[in-house]
């Protein structure tokens, strides 16, 4: 009896040796991160360079950033299954995998970040329904479950697994009701992306972070959801482009990328207009009410007004305008520049909303607080990147991630 | 999280928040149960290793 | 509103610290360390990760000699009443696991160490840096472990702690009153360790709602102000100063604003 191959017929993959060598390299980096993770768990958070003024630091930024970048999964899912943009079915698998990596990473980082990891379940059991972090924890976990469910059918399409009748049917039946899962994912994502914005926006003791509210939600709630929907797909495109570069083949047709880029562009442009309005209101009304001028918040050499410019103009308006124009999207250089800028922009926004919040002195007699992460913090933040590379490598090698791959790369 | 946790109270915040949570969890749970049960039916119905509606044929 | 409160049973314990009297000796800090089993490091050079429930800040008017003035400002947890004085203090409203809570009977913000899982969101929320994280497990040198207060549970690594207004003293006073079949606590029956340790009597502690308590009058002193009042945290710790620069240092003001005017606007609302 012939053994079913692990790799799909009709696609070309690198040799076992090449693959093993690559995986060994990435695993070495992963192990470095795992070592640092265990240091943090066994010795405590004294392994970090955080302090009482900098209680939120690199990890919380990493959390917010990967969740924003993983937002490509929910927004592409929304566009594919609910709006009905069928072309996007050619990239949705990858969006889901990237989302899965981002969300599992976020959960792992959170598990390292808390001082008493064994008590992590308290956030569910003793939930304070008024806390933004509670909402984040609930929706994050639920949405991770949804992403896992969205990922499973793809895993089950591996030739070896697909041979099993039950798994074959399960994959098919899960596909059949994917729209329901996608809708649930959109619902959950709307809230947790927003609540992550709320985490900073509700801090009325921190004038740099605090924003006016609409009902119970600060402006940042809406801005975070919006920016994740805008920039998440850009990250999906970016990772797709990198994957194409590394595998040296085209995996997704241009019209698919251009459609996603166009929608992203409009989302980004409208987001950045809303963000500008929010910034103006905050600078002219909210902050002065607390006794601060805008420049008080940017009076440090590190945190200067250039950051605001970079976030709004350089990484907001510019990529937004590039992506909404046909010529911009279809020019490879401009498209790549725009998606990289958008990804940097949303990461910068999350950085500012975590680390600058901590850095700005609230007392007139305090100085700016400074912080440089320890190697353990850096290693545990690099860990998810290595883990992501491993998952992507395995997925690309063994699963039919890109439906257009065979058509675009016929094997002679 | 549950009404039997001692800090639970039947106020509007708990109802809205936990209502949303349990609603989402129910859909996820029901969806997965449906998919699993239907797959079990499908194989017992003698469909074997492939499905007529599945465009991903490999045999 | 204030009048009404003084006739109800709900107490609002608070503190008034006279900065004109404070000499910056640090006795309040020492008393607090010993009273509340506050852990310390062998090397306390880095103040950003050392734990203290009350910390004396040194403020200066930044003027050259001979106009230089110094003011020492002891800062415990402000036990904020929060926006609208509903008990939604910056920290209580954000704690995801209800590990910190506002007690409506006393107005004291508690910290439940065995409930806290160390997410540090409350620290990010508190503008006063009143909350401290246990970066290490406490190490008690030599025999000191035997001299820890049995009334206050020591904390473990990975949780947040903060000033409790010596809540255990309140509990002890309540127990004593109960045994003596009394409902009411006398002003002197419940006093914090820092209040009693201050050699110059700069700290006054009591029920802000109770007309018979000294703090009731002191908080309405023309010299009285609170830290970062404009953020609407509604602290229950008041400060007294006769120096305008100190008062200005206690909050943030735009160039054209004067401390007195802003406060009046807020009170009016």
C-alpha cells in the first residue's frame, strides 16, 4: 500500500534538508525566548527592567501591536464571509494563520507579563465587568477559540489527515458554517480591539492617555478597532509579500492584493482623519482641562512631537493616500512602502498609547520616566516571532494555504 | 463569571457583559457541536472518504 | 451634601497633612514600614522599585539662593473617591479581578493581595504612584521575621500593594467597640501609624464626614488643597500650605491659570 504523502501533489517545496536547517535556526531563537520565559516565571518580574512607574512596558506594547496586526484575520473574514468579497478567499487562509499566530502570541505574552501567572484565571473567575482589561481577556480568549476553529479545517486538508473520513467531513462541515464563526469573530474583535484602546483611554489619572467618552467608551475604543481593521490587512499583505520573496514564487494574484489594499487604504484614510480629529480635541479641550498643553506631552528628547507627525502624517495619511489610488496600489514600490508604513504606524500608535503614557510625568515636580527593556523582555518578545515563523513554515509546507498557488506555479 | 460566584450581582453591567460572553460562547459551542455531529452522521451514512459537494477532490 | 453625610453612618476617612509643619524627617515612613510589614531591599538606591506606602517627596521652588525654598510632601495612597465621588477611583475601576475595592462604609480603597494576579493596570491608572509592585519576594533580615506585625499579612512576589490607611487598626477598633457594645468609634480610637509617628503633628486623620473630627474643619481651611485635583480623582488626603508655589506644584496649570480660581470652578460644579 502506498503511503499518502504529507505534501500536496502539484506543488513544489524545498528539500527536507533545507527545511530542517531553516527550522533548526528558528528553533534556536525560539529556545532563547523560552529560556527567558522560564526565567521570568521562576524568578519573577525582577528579570525585567520595568519598575513602579513603568508597570506597562515592552510586553504590553507587543500585545497591543500583535493584536492590531492580527486584526487582518477578523477584517478579512468580515469582508470575505459577510460582505461577500469572494476574491479574498484566496488570502483568507493566510490571514487566519497570521491572526492565529498573533493571538496565541498575545496570550502567551500576557501569561508571562502577569506577576502571579498561576492566578491568571482570576480575571475570568472574579471578573470586574467594568474593567477594560476584563473585556480584553474574555474577547481575546473567545476570539482565539474562533481563530483556532477557522484554522482547523485548513489543517484537516493536509493530504494525510484528509484521508480519514471523519476529519474530511469535519473540515467540510466547518467550512459550511464558517460565516457564523466569522461573524462571531467580528463581534468579538470589535469589542476586544476597542477595549484595548479603552485600556489607555479610560485612565482619567493619566492626561496623556485619557480621552472623552461616547456612552461608556472613550474615543480610543473606536480608534483602535478602526486602525486594526485598517492596518491588520496591510500586515497580512506584508507577510504574504515576504513569504513570496522567501519561497521565490507568486502565491496570491495581484487583483486580490489590490482589492484588500484598496479597502485597507480607505479604512486607513478615514481612520487617520478620525484620529486627527481626536488628537485636536484632546490637545485643545481634554488636556487643557487637566492643566496640560500639547507640548507638555512631547517635552522629552525621546518622546518629541516628531512622533505625532510620524504617526499621523508619515504612517497615516501617506500610506492611506497611496493605497486609495489605483496607480499607488499597482506600483509595487509604492504599495510595499504604503503597507510597511501602515504597519509601522499602527505599531507606533500602540507604543505611544502604552509607553509614552508611562513616561509622561503627571506631577509637575517629577521628571520624565525612562525605560529600556532587559534582554529577558526582548527575548520573550522575539519568541512569538520565531514561533510565528515556525507555524508559517509548517503551514506553507504541509497545508494548502494559497488556493492560487498551483495555478500561478504549475509544476512541469 | 458565573451567577454562583460570590461577587456576582444581577445588575445591568453583569447582564450585558456576561450576556455577550455566553452568547458568543454558545454560538461557538453550538457551531462546533453541529459540525462534529453532522460529520459523524455523514460517515455513518456511508459517504466514506469524500463528499459530493466538496470541490477539493483528491481521489 | 456634606451636611447630609455627617448625619449618616457612612464614614469617609481622610487625612490632612500640614506641609508648613512637615520637616521631612521620614518618621511617618519608618512607622509605616514597621506597622504594615512593608518589605525593603538591601540596597534601596533605586527608588523606582522600592516599596513604600507613604513616601516623602522633596519639592523646591527652583529659585537660586537666597530665595530657595524647600517643602517636604509626604504622600500616602490618596484613597480617591473618583469622578463624581462614587467610589470609582482610578485604580478600582480598572482592576480586572476586583482585587482592589472601594469600601463604601469607610471610603478606604482596599487591596486584596491573594486576589491580585499582578497585571499592574492599577499602577498604570494611579497618577500618584501610590501603588507598588512586589518585584521580589520579601526578605526579612536575621530575626526581623519574628517581629512582623501579626495584624497585617505580608505580601508575596508578583502582587501590588499600597497604603490601606492602617485598615487593620480600624478593624481592631471596631472589634473593641463591639465588645464594649458601642457603635461609634472615637476619633482617637482609629489613627494611622504615620499620624501617630509624626513628631510635629503635621498629619491629622479622621472621618471627613464627622463634624467632631479635626479633619472636618481642617479640610475647609483656606490653605487646604489636594494633589492633582483637576483630574477629578477626588482624593481624601488634603494638604495645607501657605505657599503658593507649593500649591501650584500640587497640580498642573496652564500659564495664565491660578490655583485658587481653578479649584473654585470645580467646587462650584
